[in-house]
């Protein structure tokens, strides 16, 4: 059963990717839609990141996780190496949780 699900998801993913390449010249979008596609992708990515950073099991995750994410965002914005960004964000979250911040 699990193998069938994995194969179905892989086939669907491949189908979407192939459809994009094959239909690129056949699908004519209006200019306003072409301008909004990159914005829509960025908004979807931001919403996914906010959901992952702020919620856990459908509820607020507490203040430690968003604080760690904020530290990571600030360090990434300052162009700190990625490994240090991840370590600093995780350390911030862990330290706040050790101190009793939910």
C-alpha cells in the first residue's frame, strides 16, 4: 500500500512538471496574470513559513519557536553562513525552552 502511494505521488509530480514544459507555448496568460505569478509563489512560500514557524498541531507553538525563527531570519538577512544561521536559531529556541518559555 505504501509503495502504491509513493508511486502515485511520484507520477503526479512528474506529470505536473512535464505538463508545465509541454503546455508552456500553448497556454497564453494575460499580462496581469504573468506579473502576479511570481508574487503568488512568494506569498505561498511566506504563508507556509509562517504556518510552520507559528503553529504546532493546529495551535500556537509558543514564543520560543518564533524567537528562534526571528534570530535565523535576522542572521540570514545579514548574510551569515547558513550553518551558523541554523545553529543560532536552534540554540535560541532551545535556550528559551530551557528557561521555561513555551
